């Protein structure tokens, strides 16, 4: 007969009601409740000897690139064919122009 460990320790956490509601709904779709998910998370912390996922903060270069990308005009295409035609045209234009010195310096930063 296998022995089981009694679950006798409580964990309390204050979180935003909306976060709890959204997480509960997602977990329910997976057949879990919040207690099951916390238990799984803690087991993975022990197994991995740390967080079971990477926590990354974008650096200044990445933040600047994200900001620049958000400011760029968004292209819209009515069909996939017009999208691919535009991509082909843009790629052809890039191949046709001679390389600039800045192309090489960016490559080695």
C-alpha cells in the first residue's frame, strides 16, 4: 500500500480579482483549480531548483526597437497574393541596392 503525504500547509496570496477570475477559467479548461496549479508550480520550482521559466526584462536597445516598431505604419493587404507580391518587390529592391557601410557595422554590434 502506498503512503500519501497529508496536505496540511496553507498558502495565502493577495491577487487582483480579475487575475484570479481569468486564471481560474483557463485552469478549469485544463482540468485544474488554482490549488492544483500552485502545487504544480511549486513542484517545478523544486525540480528545477529555481523558477521553471525565464523572467526577462527588455534592455534599452530592445525597448527602443519595440517603440520604433510600434510607430511604424502597419501595412494592410486585401489578399495573401498582394502581400506576397509586396514582399517579393521589397526583397528585390533590397537585393538591387549596393550595401552601405552601416549595414556592416550593424552586423557586428
